[in-house]
């Protein structure tokens, strides 16, 4: 039950700026269209900032989130990616709710957040962890599939 509460809390913190600034979705859709097969990386890069802001807000307000809430199947990553993909699908005029696309976004997002975490540990005063260490890139540690899809 606590993990479900943590998922909702963290998800809402990540999604708030995305839902509040709809013009950013327009720019993101345009960037993704131009990126073609690199679209999952473009989306992951954009989401990285929102996840980092949510992490900082949780730490600042002393609201611990169970690390399982982030990477669990149906967790924060999955729910945020799905909701953002639904919004972007409408903007793009094509569905990006493809499992391979969303797995590619999640893998790139986890990798980017892990890189940020490692960089912050090199700084003199690292922040307490609110995000889990990097997870395997695909289901059961399988390599990430290539995404062929933005047309």
C-alpha cells in the first residue's frame, strides 16, 4: 500500500510541469518528429529533467519514496512514460504507445538518471538517494531493442 502511495506522489510531481506547460509538449513533439529513430532518446532527455526536479522536491520536503516505486512494473517510470506518450500521440497524430518505444524511453531514462546520480556522487556533498540505482536496460536484463519508428 505504501508503494502505491509513493508511486502516485512521485508520478504527480514528475507530471505537474509537463501538464502545466502544454507548449513544451508541442516543442517536444516537433523535436521527436525531427529525431526519427532517436525519438525515444529525445523523450528520455526531456523527462530526465522532470524526474530530477521531482527527486529534488522529494528530498527537500523530506518525503522518502520507496526505491521500488520508481522502477517497478507499473511504477513511476512506466506510468509517466505512458501518460506522456498518450499526450504526445495526440500531438504527433500517430500512436507512440508501442511497447518497444516505451521500453527504449525507459531504458534511456534510467541510464540518464544513473549517469546524473554518478556525477552527483563525484561532487563534494552528494544528496541522499531518492532514486534507485540503474536497472537492467530491458525486461529480465535483455538488451534494449532498436526503435525504428517515428515517421
